[in-house]
């Protein structure tokens, strides 16, 4: 409960607080696991400079948008960054299946 003790706000509290307030610690643990499954990709998307390119790449890969191009002077993802995104987006569903 380190985030709760540190007065966390936002999505973390929305996901975890209902379980901890009700005393359902097993569900709170599951909520923590789910939050942790999404965190690596969310953190990667929030990087300065490449964040928008990362989000657009993921949206294109998921078929939501037609192009991942970012207008100039926006960044272009490197092959290493594309590999990182693939690793994170492959890992996330696998991790969620493990939790279920």
C-alpha cells in the first residue's frame, strides 16, 4: 500500500482503493497486479520526446489508426524502440492471463 500511504492520486487509487476500503485484501492484491501489468507500457508511453510516437505506433498496431506518422518536428521511432514496444505489448496480455 505504499502509494496509498504516500497520498497517491489518479488511476492507481481508482483501481485499488475500492478493494482496500472494503477490506478485500485478495482483491486489492489482484488490483495491484493488474496495475503493475499496465505500468511498464504506460511508463514507456510517457517518455519525453517519443511519447506521442509510441502511442501512435501502438494505436496503429492495434488497428485504431491508419498511420503512426508524427508531424515534423516530431520524432521517428528507432528499430530498438519498436522492438521495446513489441516486447511490452506482447508481455502485457501474457501477464494479465497469469493474473486471471
